[in-house]
């Protein structure tokens, strides 16, 4: 992510701000809600709180308000996800739903590529086991 100058808009502003990120996250969670691999990773019955946290995180990451850190502290993504089994299969499902979210908004090809590169890296970083879960 490149740092904007004092007069250059942030990536967050360039892509349309909160509205754009909220739409990406909305579409993402629509997919997660019925995904047999990912849904168990989200223990809350209502995905709205997770969506709100994810939206705040992405807003802050891309240069918007720092509400996430104000409310939740440092993101500590790996630590927050450590209690859950995150496999390569889960990563792939996560990326499928995030891709749908990106496809639902009108980013330029350059903006899309920058956002997509970040989420691919982040999703791979979250993988914490190469073992697939055992069937119940």
C-alpha cells in the first residue's frame, strides 16, 4: 500500500470510502453465511457483528477512520484467528467470497489489483494448519 501525500487522496477515498468497503464486506458475508467450510469459523449466529468489525478493519487499513483501533486495539490478526482452524481450503473459500465482493463494486483495474493482492496475501497469512479438519 502506498502512502498518500498531504494532497493526494487515500486509497480509501479513491475507491469510494466506507460505502464501497461496506458493499464488498456485505457481499463477502452473503457467501460466508452459506459456506460449509467457512461458516464454522464464525461462531456467532448473527454475522452482522463480524461484518461490522471487518468493515472497520478494512476502512482503517486503506486509510479511512481509525475506528477499528480505537474500539478494538491493534488488529493482531493471527492471534485473533488462532483459535480457529484455517486451512488452505478455508483460505480458498474465503478468497472466493472476497472476489465476489470486489466484483460487486466498480473499482478501476489498478484499484482492484491492489486490493486483491492485499487480500490474497492476508488470506494466506491467516492459514495456521496444513491439516484438513477430520470428519465428525
